[in-house]
């Protein structure tokens, strides 16, 4: 058994020499770089789509004023204009349409 193992150990038929290993590793590295670049570009595109979707959400809100017996509150409105442009507007057109007299 020992002689068979020594014969196999000394046999160099079918072995790859260093130059062949360099060619194989070079081809593998080039393929790996190209593949990773494709993955990187796909991830960047997906993150840009997510950022665009989040940026296009409407954040507009408003609430109306209230009025009651001798008192009222103004409403407020926020309009999300364009990207990085935020317009704040106070509605002051609310009036007390009821003509009621309050007890003192």
C-alpha cells in the first residue's frame, strides 16, 4: 500500500503547472468582477426606484377650523409642492357664520 501511495505521489502526469493555474485564476477573477459589477448596478437601480417611490409620496394634509359660541379657531393646511420645497399656508378665511349671543 505504501508503494502505491508513493507512486501516486511521484506521478506528475495530468498535473497542472503554475502557468495554467494563473490562466484559470485570471479567467475566474475576470468573471467574478464582471458578475459583481452587474449585481452592484442592479442594487443601485433598485435603491433608486425605492427612493423615487418614497419621494413621490404625497405628504399634504389639512384640517378645517371650528366655530362655536363666541369663539373660533383657524384651520391649517400643508401642501407638499415639489422635491425639497415645502409650502406652509394658514387658512384664515374661517368665519363664524352663526349669529348667536352667548350668555355672559
